[in-house]
């Protein structure tokens, strides 16, 4: 009797949770076989089981795109890039998916230094920038050592100027890491998840109709009031939308 009980417990434990690797393998197989709905289901299960993963978000975005579900594909590409900003494949596929959206909104022009700052920041993720900053700091200590204890003027100069450069790199590495961490912690962007929605002037159905947005459009979340979110589009238009009509990145 005890042996039978042990066998039943073992079977239940083994089948209670499918190992993450098995889930991902099955998802990959389903995608390769063209069963995109099944791939979506398995990738979603893998995320629920193991938490966030840039690779899984990317694969999930591909599955949604193949299933012709544009808004979820854009959402998952954006989530992949949030975790791994340097993922060029996810960025390329995101741009391809955006071509299928209805709204073609041009962003408001920004200062060129801001564009450069964001481009450099998005080359690496939070962890990578943190490691970069720590590495530069360690090298900085080495340069200070050379400058302080070397008897040769040439080596002192090398230590001094290299130390200045490494100080700048350490500071910027920490700034980029903090910015990426802030993006992960305070998620203030969302994707429109309904085919068509009317943006209101106030958080109520009786509010004045301002403009219309369509599925897949990315917006910035400014504030929340009850079941409504105040949003801003990349061209600067502001209004209110029901919270259920957007998915936070």
C-alpha cells in the first residue's frame, strides 16, 4: 500500500509542472511546425513558470506575428527590448510589425544629444551597463596606482589621461544602468489592444472625442484615474483611454 502511494505521489509530482526546458522545446517545435497558436500557449506558460525572459518574449512576439495578431506581437517585442535593448533581431522585427499598424504617427523632433544618449543607452541592458561601470572603475584604480607610484613621467601621463577617460566612462556607465533600471521598474508605456478606440478629453464616456487610435499603437502612460489612463502619443497628443484597452509593456 505504501509503495502504491509513493508511486502515485511521484507521478503527480512529475506531471504537476512540466520542466521549463521541455516547455520551451515544445514551443519551438510547435513554431517550427507552423502551429503558432500552440507555440503562443507554450511560450506564455514558460513565462508564467520562469518569469521574464528576453528570448522567450522575442519568440512569443514571432509566434503572435505569424498568427497575424499584431498588437500582442508588438507588445512582446517591446518587452524583449526592455530586458535586452541591444537585441537587433527584436528591434528589426518590431519595425516590421509596426508596418502592419494603421496609425502612422510621426514623433515630435527632439534635441540630437537626447537621441544620441538614448541610442547609446539602448546598446546594453541594466546588468551589462553595471558590469561596464564596475570594470571601468577597477581600471581607474589601476590608472591611479600608475599615476601615484610610477617614477616615469610618460607612465604618469598615461595613468592621468586614461584615468580621466575611465572616470567619464564610469559615470556614464552608472547613468545608463540607472536609466535602464528605471525603465524596467517604472513602466510607463503601453500598446493599444483593441482594433479601434476613441481618445477622450476626460476620464469618462461623456468626455469629448479627441482622436482615434488603432491596435498596435504605442503610447505613454501619464496618469491613472479609476478605470481610465491618461496617455500621450509620440506626436504630443494627450487624452484619456479605458485601462482595459491597453497593455502595459
